[in-house]
C-alpha cells in the first residue's frame, strides 16, 4: 500500500481509538493490531501517539489555515465576515471527528502542542469577524457567531431533524449574530 494511504489509515484508526477510549488509554500496539501491521511498520510513519495526533490535526485543520489566509487578504466587510462563517462551517463539518475528540479530551489536548496551535487559530478566526472598536455586546455577538457554529456541529446531533436543515439553521443563527454586530457600526 502506498505510504500516503498507510499514513491515512493509521490516522483514521488512531482517531477512532482516541474517540472511543481516550488519547491516554490508547497504545501504539492497539493501533498496530487493528491495522494488522507491526509496531515497526507503524513507527516508520509515526514515532509517537502525539506525532499521529499532530498529523491528524494538520490534515484536518488545513482548511482552517486556508480560510485564515484568505480572510486576512479580504476587506473587513459584512460580506467577508459572512463568508468566513460559511467557510468555517464547512471546515468544521469536514473535521468533525477531530473537533469531537478535542472537545471530549480537553485536558489532554491542552497539554499537547496542538492545543496551543488550535487556540491561536481560534483567536485569529474570532479577530477576523470582529472589529476592535465594537461595543462589548457586539464583540460577544461576533465571537458567539463562531461558537454557534461549534455548538451546532457537535450538540445539534442530539436534536431531532434533518441534518442538513440543522446545519442551515445553525448557519442562519451565526449569520444573524454577525449581522447584529455589524449593524452597530
């Protein structure tokens, strides 16, 4: 199997284990056994569990990095902020397993290098949808728009209804919050 495919399989299996039983309780041996490979074959691609997690994180957060790069080159208009929210929701949905893992393993993530990297990305995203001179209530609305997308991605699973309709409703609420904050200007 090609190196890229093996690497992806390792990451997929590891993320399943991390979600099922937690990062700390997962061993490289278990990952190798589920893949039916030797630990040496696993070490060829990743030396540690943290290396696997960093690889997963880098792959699944690449759209977030692309969004940040795009948004930083755009005018700070309401339309740009709305597009940031739309693109961010797409990125969240694509990386849902990783964000679910991070939500359920916050203490572990905080202690790993990805915790700081993720926090930096979140700060940047929230800065891109708000202006420094906004009244505090509108800063809260702007930041809440981002976290509405997070909550909608993970917690709306437990709400009855069509998944696509739920995602549209979550985006509508996030857009409404950013519109309210922008109208204050």
